[in-house]
C-alpha cells in the first residue's frame, strides 16, 4: 500500500510539476508587465485614480472570463470539501451527558 501511495505521489508530481512551472513563469511575466505598465503610467502623468480605475477594469475583465469562472467554482467546491472533511475529522460537536 505504501509503495502504491509513493508511486502515486511521484506520478502526480511528474504530471503537475510542468504545469506549476508554467504558471510560475506566467506569474513572473504578469508581474513584470504590470510593473512596466505602472511605470509608464506614472511617467505619463496619470493620477492615482486613473491608475486604480484602469486596474479595476482589467481585474474585472479577467474575472469574467470562462477560465476564471471555472477556477473560482473549483476553488469553492474544494473549500466546501475541505470544510466537510475537517468537520468529519473533528467529530461531532455534541457533548454526551
């Protein structure tokens, strides 16, 4: 049973590691692009409210994509499952008399 468990973890890591690395590189590129955009906006003389409103529009547009909706839904389901399993792990909250 332990060998199967370790093999499962190794296979999962082999399959997930390239995806995690790709997401990490995408995050770095996004941060780099955001800092360049912010520097260009500040050098062009944009005020803080203009920058914040543009940022809000960009975030709102990104959250309304189908991929973001699926990711948010998956996180909600994962959170509900985690809460259920935590409740099962901690046991009933009733005190016996």
